C-alpha cells in the first residue's frame, strides 16, 4: 500500500485566484478576516490563504477541480469551533480556505419520512429548530451548537450528551453529498434506512475531517420528540455504582434514558469557587450523576425516576437523590452539569483530555488515573462526562494558589500519562473531538499500524495529489 | 483514480495448497462438500476450490498472505445463506473457499459494558442466545438466523424486522477485527461508543461483502431486554394510513415500537391458498399492519396499543384491530407475517425484489408499481415488508392456473420495470441482501458514477491484486 502523497503544493494567491474569477461569482470571494486563521484554543494560527465561500455544490466542485489541477491545498472551514486544529494550517503555501457559510440552505424537512436534508453550512442550532418546527427532534447536542455547522459536525463525527440514546453525528446521518478530491460530486443524499448498494462512502467521509473530500449537504435522521421529560440527580456510592445504576435505569426505562452524566466532587468545588450562584441540589457528594429521561405521551418520568431511586437505594448504589418536580428544576440540574466546563476555564487546566474507555473499566481507570497523576506531582483532577458512552473529560488543574503556567514543563508528562493509561485500557485518545493537527502524533503512537496503513492507502487513492486538508489526521509525507 | 485490478489469478490447487500445508494445521483443510459450491437460489454453482477452515485469526492471515503472494482468489464463506451469490463463483481459477465455521468462539460477553465480542463463524442465533443468558438483547433478527454467521451478516450488512428500532447489522457493530488483503490484521475490536481516531474502516468493511478483507471477529452492541412486550394487528384505510399510524405510534410510544410490518391482501390470500392452518385474526383486509412493542418494566404495552388504536380509529386511519392478550397471541400474529415468505415460495414468484424507497413515497410507489406491472401482463403482486424502513418485498406471481415458468420471457422486463420505478423514487435496488454477483449490473446502472469510481479506487488501493472475492460487488476488469 502506498504512502501519503508527497507532491509539492502551490499557492492559491495570484494566478490560481485570478483564474477562478472567470468561473465563480464575485460573491464567492471574501475578505480573509482574522477569525479564519484562528482556532478556539489558540495553538495554531494560519498565516495566509484565499478565502472562498461558495453558495452551491457546483461552485464547490469548480473550486476543488481547479485546486486539484493546480495542486493547491484546500482547508474546509465550518463554524470554526473545532478543538484540534483541523481548520487551520500554517505550514502550507497559501491554501484555499473553503468556508461553507453560504452553502446554508435547509433543502427539505419531512416529518413523515423523519428526515431532513440540510447543506453543510447550516448551523446545528438552526437544524435543531427546523426539526422542532416540524414536530421532530434532531438530537445532537453539543456546547458549540450556536456556531458549529453541520459539515464540520459530520466531518469530525461530533458527540455530546445525547450519544447514549441517539448515537453520535455518524449515527444520525442517512446520506451525504460531497465533492471528492477529483472534483466529482458524490450524490449520496438519501433518506433510505436500508440501502446495501456498495461500499459505505458516507461513513468514510464522516470523521475524515475534510481529508477525503468536502461534505456539502447531508440527509439527517429525525426522531420523535419526547413529550414527557424528567431529570434526577443522585449521589452514588462510588464510580462503579454509576455503571450499575445506568444498567438498572436502562433495564427499567429502556431507551428513554437520554443522558447519564457523571459529576465528581472536584467539579462541584470548582463551581463553588468560581460560580457560587450555581445552586447545588445535593450539596457536595464525592460522586453524583445527572439522569435525564425523555418518554412518550404514555410515560411518567417522575414515577420512573422514583422507582429507580428506591430500587437503587435498596441495592446500596445511591445514598441521596432529588427528582425534578418541574421543567425549571430539570433546567437547574442541567445548569450544574453545563457550568462545569466554564468553571474549569476559570480555574485554568494544565492539560485536558478528550478520552473514552470501555464503560466497565471507568472505575479502575479513575483509580489508576489518580495514581499516575500523583506520581508527576500535586494536582487537582476534575473527571466528569458521559458515563453512558465511556467518554470522560479528564482534566488536570494546579493546586490552589498556583497557576497553569507554573506547570508548563509538566504538561507533556501529564498528557502522555493520561493517554498511555487510556490506551492500556483499550480506550481512545480522541473520543469526540477528532484528530485534526493536534493528535496526528497520538494517532501514530496509539492506533493500530494496519489501520494507519489502510488509511494512508485510501487517502492516496482518493486524493493522490494530497490537496485536501493536508497535515490533518495523517502527517504529510516527504 | 484507478480501475479495478486486472492481474491474472492462479489456481489454489496443487502448489499453492501444498505450500500451505507447512503453515496450517491439518484440521484447516477440509473436504469440499457440494454445499460450498451452491447458494440458496441455485443461480450460481462453483466448479472447484480449495476449502480452508481456519480456527484462528492468525491462520486466516497466513492464508490471505499466501493468496496475495500467489495471486489466488479468496471467497469468504459464512453460513452460505446469502441470496445474491456473494459466496459462490464459477468463473475463476479454483479459489480458496475460506469458511469461517471453525472461527466460532464467543470471546467475551459483558452485560455491564453492553457489548460482546464474537468470532465471525458464530451463528446469529447463538449470538442471540448468549446475549439472552447475560440478560441482554442482541436485536438483529432475520429469517436465516439459524445458519447465518456473524461474519457474513456484517459483510452484507443484514437487516430484518427490527431495523426500525435497533438499526441494521452496521448499526449494531462497535468494532471489527479483520484480515486485510495484504494479510495484515486490523485490530479494531473495541466496545468504545465514542472513538474519533481516524477513518472508520469498520464501516468500510461492513457491507463490502468480503471484497476488501475478511472480518474475523466483531464487538457487537447489546441492548436492554424489553421486559413487557405486546403486539397488535390493525386493518388500515390504505398504505398512506400506515405511515400516519407509524408516526402516531412513535410519537405516543417512542422507541418502544420494535417492528411495524405492512401486509397486503395478496399475502393473506396466498396463506389461505397454501397454508390454511395459519389463522388470520382480522380476516382479509386489503391492507393491514403488525405492530410490535417492547417496553421497560414500567411500560404497559396493551394499554399503549389500545390508546393508539382509539386515536387512530378516531383519525380514520384504521378500520379494525386486535391486540394480543397473551404472549401466545402475539406469537400467532407473528406467525401470519413470517409465513408469508413460505406461502410465496409455494405459489412460486416470477420475480422478487429486495427494494427500499423513501418511506413517505411508499403509497405512490405501490400505486405506480401496479401500473407498470399491468403494462407487462396479468400478474399477482404480493407487496409486504418493513414499512418503518421503507423496505418492501415486492414480489410478482403468475395468475392462478399458470406457473412461473410460463413467464420466463417476461422476468427481465418485470425486474427492470420494478428497479426503474424504485430508482425513479430515489430508492435502492438492494435494500438488505447486498450486491453479490447478482446485482453487479444493477449497481453499474443505478449507482452514482462518482460513488462507483471511488469504490473502484478504494478496491484497487487495498486489494491491488484483486484476490478478495473477485467479481462480487465490482465487476472484474479486463
């Protein structure tokens, strides 16, 4: 199998840009505002580029075909919210920065079909709203939903809090339209639930982070809107009890369990320290969970949660609990969970990790994690996240009175220790954020060599000139 | 992008087989019984081959590596139940017929993780039973589950009656181990729910029908077992009412709707004619549906179905209905549905079609189908299937007193008419059975050229010698 492409790339400025002006409307050429060269964590900064914002799939195809011929790099750009640097490159000749922001039509919403087709530039929150207007639910829910766009969400296979019930972005996509690296248009939009006609290119493009083509539109699954919702916070005996409680909940309530979030004591301490206005319904239990239910019209969430609490209390899994008596109270519970990332930012983490481990090994992982971090020094660990998916946000902070910059020399050791431990448990060092440019080395370290070789062969087959998002996911050869 | 491989293949008999004897245990060499050269529909018959039945993944890798070096074709063989000839070839130099029957261990079942890892040769029904013993559900349910094996089920992305609720084989697989065409072992077994580390090779291998490698084991999702089940048969106003009723059911009952099957009058007539012992609870309604529920401990299926019936009756969607009052009665309802394929066999179809269309277009498709078939001649149409997935079994039969052989000259015209109509509705000419050798031409006719070109490029990149199941899915070039 062949290695990644090595051909020399050329600049998008000058001749290439001038040539495109004959084939694209003037509106597709936009000023390169600084935001297109930045990313939220400030680790990468682009230096130059040609910003193009096509309004149709055909315009995308014109750009890609021209870039293919001229050997110009193309960096697809969605909402700019990615956390792994997939949307910014500084080590290339000025690339095309291909913003999907004008390719933003909702093409179709069909509540009978339970599907909608939206273009890549549609913002997630807008997609959620359009589904709601049709009496349906588009369940993907992530912190950046007010600015993240569907194309980027699919390209990174975004996750979030409702993966337990509804799956991640991949699982919610029925079909994609994309421009492949040779400029051809893959006509894969379809609401079909069963379609076994050849290789599943949809799933290959989803999660490829723009390295195998540009997703231009997608047909997304819609779900029934849960009409009766409920939530509870329960203090649990220990992390192992969270797993038993989750299974008990799913055995009793089935798929109605929409979210099951683990909260460690440290997160509550951080809230008390930085956001004292957030009310903590259970005080400061060492470990607690937030359980969210969404049932059909015939369901009774409060009764289901009361029954669950009683059974779990009798089994010694939970020690305390509170069940939301109103939608307002449910909202308050979620405020606790959703404020933790902001509290983390105010404290200032030394190193944060987007990892997943097999669900059953979460308790051991948490125990061992404390050990490996303690060997490096004195730190505070805030471990929280989506237990139902095995997806932990495992963040390491300085002790009180110290700052993250005091530990710059330990950051790499912490990251390596957490990633090594994750890997030893068969976990993933990129659970929901993707690889981007941040984790290219991690991929090489932790991912199966046969997988990497096959990825390189596929990349070389579909993008022999290596123009699509060069340096993301796979290292550029040469 | 390159075309499919054209290199000349050589025979597995003689030198190749002799050379392998030094590297494989004697037990891996088996007699080539006739069943390995047959398939259920009798359209293809193999002529020769070297039957190998490895017991470990490493043995599979030894075989594939040797086949790669010697340019010997490899045809993976699971349960032999495939309906599209993916498991039999007659136009190759004697291939290796790689039976997975001895690679049949259940490696791990973990009810806390809600996952199990099984080898490719495990029979589906055994996987279901192992899950049940652990208090969990492996929900994939197909007619051939007593002999179909997990490797084949994944390679063809099998579907069945529970796709509405649980998805098809693809959706139930968390990770795969596979031997790639170069003999390397892809170590992709994993119960992780969130893992965004590079291209999703799992989904590329699933549905590739053995043309990109051999799946040797898989980690499968387990679900909570519904503890309270129920079923109803309802006579509906017309096919359009089925869609409204399905959405009404899902809005009221959520994901608890496990199956929703459409039954046309013709199927009931066929039952009366060929299997009069099957009791028909509603008589002979023109159109009816079978609704199956599986709820958690707190659910009440009978009450939910009664409420649904009343609401649907008031809305004019249903005209009659019966709700199972016992597990025995639920079983009787299913007997009606599951006997229809046998009744079809006894009548003898001229042409049967495994198609899907967008759910919302099912009523129009059924209306138009009657029209296009009538233009060809006088026939009986039995249309039934998984409405919730848009997956119809659309079968055309001779009129009473005539036999299928009277219509041999019309078979192609019927098939083309049904496939053309399906395609015009954006449907799929292979919904759940796959492409195999039967539908290679259909793929070329109906599938997006950009998709076909990308498939060929991927095939050439991963299997440059073209040894893996040559002639299935993609035509051999040259």
